[in-house]
C-alpha cells in the first residue's frame, strides 16, 4: 500500500435530493472524471431505492422507456435477498436489482471539493437501460468526451457509449460490448491507426477467474482483435479483477489503476476491494511493462470501510496535478473519494 498525501470524501448520499418522490438516494459513487478547462468534471453514479416497503413483498425499480419509473413487487418467498444489491429468484436463478442508478454531473475547481450539489441528471434511456446506468468512464479524444458506461436491463449487463463536447448535451451511440461486460476504458488516442479499449468479459462458464481484455476498433463502435491482458492473478484479485481508470499517457507508457477483490468461493459479502497499478507499453498496450506487486490502495478511511458494501475502494478516474496523482474512486459503494499520491511513489511501485 502506498502513502497517501490526502484523502477527501467528496460526496455522500445524504448530500443529494432524489430524482423521484418515491425514491431515496442510497449511493453516490464510481465517478467518471475528466478535466474541462480549469474545472474537473465528475459524472457520478447516483443509486436510488424505493422508500415504500410492503410486508411479505420485495420491490425492484425499473425505468419504462415510455412510462418512466415503475416499481415491481414480488412475493418475498420467491427470492433470496441476502445480497445487499440483488434479489435472486429461487427457481430461475435470475436476479433483479434492489435499486436503480442514473448519472449526475458535478464540477470542481480545486479537484477536491464540489463547486455545487446541483448536478445535472442523465437518465437511463431505451430498452437496454431499464434497470439503470452505472459506473461511467470518461476519455477525451480530440475535442470530444466519450463516456463508456454500464447499462443494465433484463438482457443483462452491457457497456454502452455516449459522447459530449460540453457536458450539457449528449449523443447516445448504443451498446458497444454485449452482456455481460463491464469496466470498459477507452484510450485517449488511436494507436497504429486503431482505437483501443480495455474491457472485462464476465463469462458464465467459469474456466477462469475474471480477466481484463484489450480490444481494437476503427470507429469506437465495432470492436475486435480481442486479447487477454491480465487475470488469473494474485490473491488480492482472485474473485474480481477489472479496469479502473482510463489510461493516461506518461513518458514511460500508459498508466492505469485497476481493481480486484479477494472474496473466497462460498464466502458471504463482496470481499475486500483494493487497487493495483499497471503500466502498458506506449506503442503496443497489449504489453504490460510494469505492475505493482501489491495493491497501492486499500480501504483505509472510515468511509471506505463502512458503507452500502463494506471495504471497497473502486478507482474510476486518474488526473495529474503538480506531480501528484489524484485517484478518484467509489468508496464502500456509498461515497465519492479522492486520494493523492506522489508521482515518484507511483513509478517506484511499478518496479
Ligand atoms: C453488481 C454490482 C451492482 C450493479 C450490478 C449491475 O451486482 O456492481 O452495484 O448494480 O452488478 O451492474
């Protein structure tokens, strides 16, 4: 674990008003991050759960493309509800979320505190987003910001793309990685004439523990040339491994922070989510040129240890200011945090 220069909690669920009177805000986390002029833009995942409860019933919210918010009620005995995030049908094994996520955009002038809590809302849209949109990752390519985000529906968990030039109006480009695939990170420039992305397939056939893959595309929409990047790794990422922060270019190569969780098979909860550091070759990012042997970040502050899902740090954005790397992350599936690390400590950790 590396020494932090600072840790700030930037946003908590209590800070925000719900988007509908039937809902309460239960999470504000996993922010997409970019720099726009002299402001840092944070596109935060806001999670809302139904307020009402009915004895003997469970409720799962969804957004109907025409009718808006719908609350579905099921007999409680049909589902296992022990996971704080999902209900699992006892016969079909299918899941429904206990909550619904949308995105809100905030700005920060100092990179550590939000200028205002009035966040502009981005709602789920269409058939592939009925169970919510989550975990946006922002990459600036030329003068356009591309946002790869998770879209959840009864079809599964996929990744879709939207773009904007000003964070006021957005263009939707549809699903770019089909279910189940999350944690898609775009590189900020073409390499060898192709766009590049890291992604995380989540196969149902468990030949492997989770892996991060890399893919290429001529146009950001059609992805191919898939190659495995990392996986089957250390104890700290035996249950989960996934891309974290969109890679940033350094003299030495592409720098990115990724996450892993150490849950054992059959163990309850989600395990401990920690973060590692990785450096990819400047010209050929399928080649790893440096990697921290241990996590650089683990749940440390109280707001990272206790929340909706305890002991989670989940990095989703990386910026450099005055030789300090600012890592933005979701804490305990609950709050937005930012932690600062010395530039030289990052490069020492890469070995
Ligand atoms: C997991 C968690 C949830 C998320 C669903 C769907 O269960 O990451 O927070 O809502 O996947 O993406």
